[in-house]
C-alpha cells in the first residue's frame, strides 16, 4: 500500500496524538504528515521530529491526499466551508474524528467527498487506541487504507454510524473512566500502606493485565473474576462491598449520562 501525504486539520490533543502515533508506528514518515493549528507553539515536538506545521489549512489540504479533521465540533462547519473549494473528491479522502458531527453533516459542508468517520481515543499516541469506523462513498481500497492506518495505532472495529455517539462514550470518554478507576485504586493502595509510585505501578499494570486477558483469550470478565473469588475470600468480600456502594450502577449511570450529553447537548 503506497504512502500517502496526510494533513491533520487541528493540532490539538487528539490531532497531535494521531500525528505522534503515525510517526511511532512507522506508518508515515515525518515528511508525509502536515499538522495545522493557529497557535503552533504547542507543536514544537512534532516540528522538531520533522512534521510539517502549518497555520494555513488550504496549504495543507492542497498538499495532502488524506485529510484528517480533528477540530472542535463548533469549529467544523466554519473551517471546512471556508476551504471547501480546495477539496477534490478525485484526490482526497476526508476522515473526521470529531465528536457529534455526522457523515451527513460533513456531506452538506463538502459535497461529493469520500467520507470516513473515525472515533479513536488518546491512547492513539502510544498505538493502543480502539478506533470505531463508519464510512460513505468510499472505495474498498480507501477503506482498507483507513483501517490499515488506524490498525497501526491500536485496533479498529467497523460499526453502523448510528452507534458512533455510543462509541465515543465507551471508547473515548472511557479512557477517563478507566483512569479514574486506576486513580481510586492508587488512593486505596496508599491507604493500605504503599507509596504512591509503587501503588501506581501495581494498579496500572493490574488493569493492563486484566484487559489483555479479555483481549487475548476472548473471555467474558466473569470467567476471570470467578478464578480469583474463592469462598469466604478477600476478593469476593471487596467486590460485594463495592457493589453495595453502587460501583457497577454508578459506572453504568455515568456512561448513560455522558451519552445523553452528546445526544441531547
């Protein structure tokens, strides 16, 4: 699969993370990546790595074949409409990683463009994202390229676009939810005697190991839970106390509240 020049429109946290992941994975050379931002002062590390940094979106779009839109939702229409005449459906493929902006919304702004909507998370910077993908008006070759691109940055799953808001909550907001759980684990570890550095390592590696058990062995969480919950043991005692305190229900409620926030605004 031939290399393509990629323009990332919006060099904020996610846009920068995508650029970093593309570089670290070796999928793209620094010279094949362009990142745009009004204030380029935060992109020094990417510039030093050889990535082309631009303040002019039109320049970036003209030079690239793959356009990754990583803007804030409220900026998408204004920015893309300003440069819609620069887009070429015969040359470009548009990939949006913007929350809450549908493929139909993008088609109204830049008609006729092959459009992919992708929802990664910030772990893309270390090639450990889960990226959910839906698309319209793309060729088999184009979607294969996009999937290959995001597979270098973690794992991908194709979904119906109607589930994209839910994917945002589970996969993107989910990073924060998982980190808050780890933070609570660390606090508990300190309370029972560990220093913060040791507690952090134990908590983070334990969560990483738990996730890998599910991914590599394709198991249900309860199968693995059953292995460590012996009769009258400390694990089941702790789990039951967490459930009495609303652990699972509060997490589920948090997910649904985040979802409703996206859907209802």
